[in-house]
């Protein structure tokens, strides 16, 4: 069987790697000249455990896929930093909500406990002393997203797969027994095509998709002594799109603040203005007694399924289609790839 995969983001590469392990022939087409052009190269690198609303498919996929990264990192040689998450609070009301949340989460299978101020500050000593405690959630991790992409692409090539860079697929065409991808002046035909084009999916297959929106997330890298992910139990932002943001220690020792999300019209927007940096740092400033040294900033744009708060995965004839793979799509990608491969190999 021959599968063509459009997009060398985390989804396309996970599908390619798994397909090759099952003896399937794959070619990955990537419009950019190198890896990391899309959301998979510009994200916060968190291996999520908790994802509101907790029980939908997207949340369940991420929770189940998260531990798979340990084996994958051994196999491919990228770094995973395991650390807990503290959902912190600064008021008695927060403490009450925290106790309730911890209890409810525990009864639904999450490893949670209530942590004292000393425990939270022990893990993240530079936090403000206004923090009076937190809900500890175990099982989190962080990765360097581009390191994961490079390792996967290397794994794909070592198993005999082909990744074609600077190859933008412009059209998909059915002939009697194959599905052909057209790029530049020529076309190549496969038994199935997996569209894992992230924010580019709507250009290729717009009529089959739900409404897709685009959200740019700004992330600021700072110097901070912290060995746990810290997120406010009650977000200071009014936007629902900021869910998931926090103080995030990465495997390379830097700490990320954010992401803070805003709607955008440009699906590949990675620009960052000084105002966006200040706005993002500001979201967390009440948790920090002084402004940490800023080491740099990045932004990434994710495509979101506006019809339901879930990933869009579907099969149309010989085309297996993903769109709106927003957070926690990086975490969930090993299991999303399993679903896509199952669809690709079923009749
Ligand atoms: C700021 C931010 C922070 C995030 N943080 C996290 C997090 O901490 N944890 C988590 O689990 N998830 C996170 N996410 C979500 C996660 O990054 C995405 O869900 C995931 O990366 C989506 O992967 P993808 O492969 O679908 O898309 P992409 O990574 O965008 O890959 C699509 C690829 O397809 C290529 N392409 C598009 N059109 C074509 C075409 N016509 N021909 C050829 N190639 C094409 C693109 O160039 C791109 O490389 C975050 C997202 C953002 C934006």
C-alpha cells in the first residue's frame, strides 16, 4: 500500500512513522523548505494531562497519548522533561475551588492532590508569596517541539520513507483506483492520501470541512528558576482561548510564559510585537514579584474547529482528512495518527 501525506507537522510525521513500522510505503509532502513551519514548530511543548472540558474525545486522546512520549523519546532520542502542574491560587475563594477541583478530578481518574504554599514555592521559588497553594496534577511533561519533529523525520527517513520539502500540494484528484496529489508541474498517485496540512487544510479541501478559525498564540521565553508548570486556577484573562497557558519550564532550561491567544486571519502568523510580549508577560505578572529577564519570544497559529470543541477527523473516499487540530494536538498526535492509519487502511 502507498500513502501520500500532506504536511510534515507532528500529525503527518507521526502517521508516516507508524505507517512505515507496519510496512506501508509513505511519501510526505511539505510546502516549506524545512520542518517546523506550522503549529508543530511554534508551540508551548506541553505534554498535557488536563484539558477542559476533560471528558471529550480530544481531552481523552491527550491524556492517553501523553505517556507514549517516554517510549518514543527513547526510540528517537529527543528530550522529555517530566514535571508536575500546579494550578495555583492567591485567595481563600481559590483555595475552596481548588479543594473541590482536586476532589472532582481525583474521582474522574486524575492524580491530583492539594499542595501547600511551601510545596509550590519549593518547586518554583521565584513565585510571588501571594500564592497560598495549588492543586498538584501529576503526569505532565515538556518537550522541545522542533527537536521532536527533527527526530521523527530522521526516523521516517531511516525506515525508508520519503519527505519532500518545498513541495506544496495544490490539488487532489481521484482517478479510477488512485488518489493523485498535484504539485508544481506534476502529480503522483497513491492508494490513500492523508491531509495533515494544519492551517493549510481549508485551501485543499474547503468544501468538506467545518468552519475553521485561526488563533495566534504568543510565547515569551524568560530566565526563571522553576521545576513545575504553574498555571492560575482562575485565569486572569477573559478570553476562553487562553486556556492552557502558564509558566512552563522547557527541557533546555528556559521557562516559557504563555501562550496568550488572539484570533487572526493569517493562518501562518508567527509575528510578535513588543506590545504582544508585554501583554503576555502581564498575564502572569501577578504570580511573579518582579519581571524576569526576557530571553526571546515566538508565536504560532493554530487552526480551530469552530463547530465543536474537538479535532476534525474524517474520511472521504480515498482521502483521510484532519483539520482544526488545536491544543492539545501535539500531545494527542500518537493516537490521532493511529486513528488516521486505521481509516487509511480500512476499505
Ligand atoms: C502557540 C501554540 C501553543 C500550543 N501549545 C501546545 C502544547 O503545549 N501542547 C500541545 O499538545 N499542543 C499545543 N498546541 C497545538 C499543537 O501545536 C497543534 O495541535 C499541532 O502542532 C498541529 O499539528 P499539525 O501537524 O496538524 O499542523 P502543523 O504543525 O501546522 O503542520 C501542517 C504542515 O502542513 C504543511 N502544509 C500545509 N499546506 C500544505 C500543502 N498544501 N502542501 C504541502 N504542505 C502543506 C505546513 O507547512 C505544515 O508544516 C499549540 C499550538 C499553538 C499555536
